[in-house]
C-alpha cells in the first residue's frame, strides 16, 4: 500500500525533526501544511514533498534559532 501521508509524529521522525524544531518552523511559517482528524495532526505526502522542495538550501533552522 502506498503512503498518502504522515501523522505529525511520523513526519518528524522521517524528516529527523524534533517536535520543538517543528514548532519553530510552524511559528516562522515554514512548516508543511497539515490537517486534523479528531485531535491528531497529519501531513499529506504532497505537502511533505512541497515542504522538502521549499526547505532545500535553507540554513539549519535550529542553528539559526540559537543565534
């Protein structure tokens, strides 16, 4: 079966992000688009792919946050 998306937790694990880093990205408007089902947040594969393209070449967000 082909994956159509990720739970937010799985997205963070797959993309080597801590939840803290995800929140920094979200606050900065740099997180992928998400949707909710009940109290769970999800990222579609299309949103994840668009986010990877957008983030390609950007400086490390954790390093930039600590400056």
